[in-house]
C-alpha cells in the first residue's frame, strides 16, 4: 500500500532519529574510537572498553596530555577497566607528558590493588617522572605500605633520588611510616649517605617523627647533616616547635648554636614562631641567648617580630638573660622599636612588661613611640604612652 506524503515524511523523521541514535551509540566511535576509549577508561565503563577494543580501538592511544587509556584508568581508580586494558596488552610503561606511568599514578591511590595488579603484570618499577619520582617514592609518600613492600620485592631502587634530593627513605620519613623505614634499611637504603640518610633525618626532624628519627640515628644516619641554606635537623625541628625532637637531637650530641646561611640558630627560628617550650628546651641545653644573625638580630628580635604568641617567649628569653635594650643593624633599633614599627602589639606589651626602655633612640634618632606614630598605630601608641598627631587621630576615627 502506497504511503501518503505525510506518512513518507513521518517515516523519514523516524529513520533520521534512529540514525542519530546509532551515531551516538557507535557510528561516531568508528570515526574516533581512540577518544571514546580514553573516555570509557576514565569513567570506568568496562563493557564499553572491551567493546571498543574488540572493534579495533588502539589500546595505546594518547590524549593531549599524552595519557593512555591505562594511565587514565589508574588515575581514576577504575580497577576493572584497568584490568581489561592489561588483558588487551596495553603498554604498561607508557608515560604521559610529565613522565607519569600507570603504576606511578596507581601508587598514589588508597586502593593498593591497582598498583599490585600492574606490578604483577610486569610494569617497570623503576621508571621516573620528569622530576625524578618513582613509584616507590609515591607509595612511601602516600602511605601505601603494601605497594611499597611489593615494589621493593620486585627490585625497586631504594636509593633513587628526585631532582630536589628526595628518596624513598625521605618519603617514608615524611609520612611517618616506621615499618617502611625499617624495610628500606633492610633493603640496603644508603642510610649513612648524607644525601639519603641525612636528608631523611632532616625530614623526620621537621615532622617530629621521633621514632623514625631514633631509628635513623641508630642506623648511623649522619646527624650533623646540613641541608639547603644551611638548615640542620635541629633547626628544622625547632622551627616547627617539635620540642621532644629537639631534646632527642641534643641528647644525640647536636650543638644548639649552629647557624644557617643567614646566621639564624634553632633558637631564633623557634622564637620567631612563638614556640616557647622549644625555646625553653634549647636555652636549658646551652643555646646562646644573645647570639646574633647576619643582621645583628638575636632571638629576642625574632620573637618581637614574630606573629605567633610572642609574650611567653619574650619572657623566657629575658629570664635567660637576653639583652632587652640591645640595638641592632645599621639603624640601631631595639626589639621594642621593631615590634612597634611592625605592629606587633603582643610583643610590645611583653617587652614593656619585661622592662624595655621606651626613651632609647635608634640610629635614626627615633624612639619606639616615634615608629608607632609613623605607622599611625593608635593601639601601640597608647601602650607606649605617646600621642598621635590630631590629624592622624581624625583619620583613624
């Protein structure tokens, strides 16, 4: 029976819509199956991954970031899709534009099975990204101990180093994983090498991981290691207020008065952060209270310029004999002047309470009050007992 004109047009519309559906479900994929495979791997659409591979899609196709479907599946933690791609003989060691492999991406994840499957399939355990990171470093940094254990078992280089000097040992020290530190030492990590063991000790000290610090010291890590810019483990611990670590290091023989490239000591770094208990621990262990840095600043100046709870720290320094009215630098400022000029209200209060002189003049001929007026700081002017000019008071109101 012949169709009417309306009937023929209706059939045409239906056929057109059906064609669009087919295009969406498969025809477009035939034109660009690689891109579809990348998307399916990232979304974890395992059945689609298998179908596209069966249709001949390239399992090693790359996107603009040079990631393959395998890398995308690892990044997105899509285990079934990852295994489907491995079954299809995807290149296990392909690297993206940053040098990352699927194994390195998997080692960063909380799901250890992803990395374990790649290791079992024969992925290269020693490939590095552009910054020198390996899968073992990633596993150590992210705390995936099961992955780290398997990597070591498969021959991962326990002494590999990144461009900025990190190693698997320092990664484990940073994370606080004593079990991994033990395993790395047992696997012949070069703990006595300053670049490996010394740097790991510096990291452990800064993080306050006392158990790891003690283990590294027992294993003969160089406790006298000096890191970038002259920073020692004691300075790293002091700057973060790691009081127990500071005491451990001093008991292990470290001298408290070492200075970094700027002349700063552990005491100065702790004082600047307002870490009073650490300051007390250092002073009671022989830290020199009035040792000066390259700018002539003592720990008291650093405390006065700090922003974190300076009051107790200033009191402790003065109790140990800090020169409260000492003048430093070519401008001859006191700690009180520094605090007044920089708006450190708490420090001004603490210094005044400790007896700092208000009338002392700097090399510029100014008192602490003059610096407060110059900065139009009404609160500090009140503390120092000086009056702001009327015009500045009006502006303040």
